[in-house]
């Protein structure tokens, strides 16, 4: 068991080292993008909005921006980047010629995707604190929760990567799944505005809704029992998608 | 090959490496073999040196040991100068040498090479042959596949010729050549005259395009007859028989795709 974790860790470490080698390009964009959203939507458009559910608009969207950043970093890491490593660089082939198994490679990739979520949440937090849109110290919880949320999106992403015929077809989940989720998960307006049926559909099918609800409870210091349901949904979905991803990858790569 | 490496599932029968079943002990087997794949799968995110270190880590080799081995393998493969160079900046031959170095990082008891010199220039091929012969001389076991029969002839103690997944023959290269092609090959232009003469002499020959090939141990006599008959009319050459002749005789001349 310990050896298995070590081998997963070595795959993870490979990605971390490659990431750190090009840290400049890796650190700046995820840092800038949410900042722009916060300025344009939160403090720009937000001046016309008095308050959402009694909360100033920038404070309302701040936890959503963290959630989106975690989703994007984990999802894109385990789709496009993993696909490049698997298909073009043949990195997975090289690794499975060693005592590391394909299951451990995929687990390491997904944990790395989740780690990226943690890194970006950690980079954003000081900015949010600086703008006074995240309560302290409860907002520190954003960072460990980013790992759980990141693992969820990494698992979903890896399932797509396992079944995609080419890198171009990864655009489908990107535009048809991630983009709607970005807009309709209680991110920029409350879910309650949606008709009941749509709202229920969003809660059932859009993982980001649960992540946003938890993150918002964290930054507003308003964690309640209802968040346990969100957490349970995430735990079940993460388990399903991560194990499915490993199975699908085995089917794709063990020939 | 992939089944020996415990990467592909066994398609049938039984397969043991180092006396261990590939289905039940893949990890133990993989930790004791080195693999040189046909396709370059070096890690483009790292330098030559880091490629070796990162790969050693997958085997659980301690860092200090890995560093020492990486340095000495770069030396062994004449890559010291490229130590801190990214993979994309290496030539084809250097990449192959680095892949071989990488395959040696766990000090394997068995080295598996899939087409080790494919697409390389003659200098690079000779350098790789030299290293492989060096490894063999140190007592390492090498298993290699190749379409280059001159390569097989130079490197192999024991050789298996396969076609469509079946073993046709096996043995030492020199013995195989002697047995299946004789010592020498006479090649003569294919004309009515030459064919008739060979028929008359009772010599068996193969038709290879516009040439006739005679595999024989008594080349001098036949060449004498051929020259007497058609000097200035048809070119006659004699050369030692090679594995390529054996291969073509056994598997036919039609293109296999």
C-alpha cells in the first residue's frame, strides 16, 4: 500500500517538477484572469447591483471565482495536458515500462490536477483578502477544499481524456460542459433565480454548483448543515469519476 | 515483446520471465528489465540528465545512487556535453543513446531493444552497435528486434526469424546463413542464355527481378562456366551470402504490409 502511494507520488512529482520548470507561464495567467473578473464584474458591473441576498456583489462572486479557477485548472490539466503527455509525448508508455502501473500513472495525474487547483486557490486567496471580499480566517479553508473540488474535476476530465479520439474533440466537453457550468452554477447570479426545474437539474448535473455553495459558505462564514449534502454529492461523484477514469484508461492503454 | 515487458496482456499460452509468470509478477519483472522502445518517449519537459533521474525514481532508486548512475551513463553513452540540454535539442542518434542510457538506469538483467538503430545515420548506428557489443561483452543479456539484417548478423549470438507471428528458423547467424544460403551467392543477369546454361549445369537458382541468384558452396566452377559462355554479355558477380538472402528466401520477395 505504502509502495503504491510512493509510485503514485513519483508520477505526481514528475508533473510538479515540469510545472515548476516553467513557473512563470504557469503562475501568471490563473492569477490575472480572476482578478480581471473581480474588477470588471465585481467592482464594475457590481456598482449597479446593490446586493445579492444581502451580500455586496464582489463578495458574492469572489468564492465563485475561486471555484471556477479550481475547476479550470484541474479540468484543463487532466484533459489537454494529460492528453498531450499520453498521446504525443508517450510519457505514460515510458512510465509503465517501469514498476509503476497504468492505474498509478492515472491516479498520479488526477492528484496532480487537484494539486493545481490547490496552487491556484492559494494564489488567489491573498488577492481576495486584499480586496476585502473573503472573511478570515474561515477563508483559509478554501485551500484544502480546493483539493477535493480539484479531484472531482480531474476525475471528470480524465474520463473525457480516456474516450476522446483526438485532441480536437476535447473541445466538446470544454464548450458544452465547462462553459455552461461556468455561467449557470450560482456563480454570477443566485441559483434561486432559475425556474425550479432548471435549478434542480443544475444541482443534479453541474458539479460546480456544489463547489460554489461550499466555497461561498466558507468565504461568508456561513457554513451550515446543508453544505454536508454538497460535500456528500462531491464525495460520491469524485469516487465514481476517478475510478471510472482509471477503468477507461486501462481499456484505452492496455492493448 | 510487449508481453515480455508485462505491458500487453498475454494473448495465450504461458510466459515466464526470470522464472516468474508475467500475469502475477509484472512489477518484479519490470524492475529487472530495461526497455528501449522503438518510438522516442523521452520526457520533453526535462534535460538529458533529469530524464535519467526522473526515470530512476520510477524504479524507487535512491536519489544519490541515481545521480551517480546518471552521470556515469551519460559518460558511457558519450552524452556528457548534452547533460543539461533539453530533449528537443538533441539529434536522432543522441536521443537513441539517451534512451539506451535510460534503459540501463535500473541496472537491468535483461535489456529489451525494439529496432534500436532505426532511422539513424551510419556513424550513429556504429556507435550504438559498439555500446551494445560492450554491454554484451560484460555479460548482459540483450533481446532485440530489427529489420536490419546486417544489424542482426553483427549483434546476435542467437537469432530467430519470424514471419506473420511464426518462428521460421532459429540459430546462430553464421550457421543459419551456411545452412540456408550456402557460402556464396552468384548474381547474374537474367537472360535466356544464362538460364539455359544454369539448367544444363543442373544448378538450382532463384529469380530475383531481372537477376538470377545461385546459392552455392562451389562458386568458382559455376562462375567459370558462366564467364566462358557470356563474357561481355551479362554481368556476373559473386559475394558472400548474408542473412538478408536467407530472409528473402524464407519469406519471399513480395511486399509485406
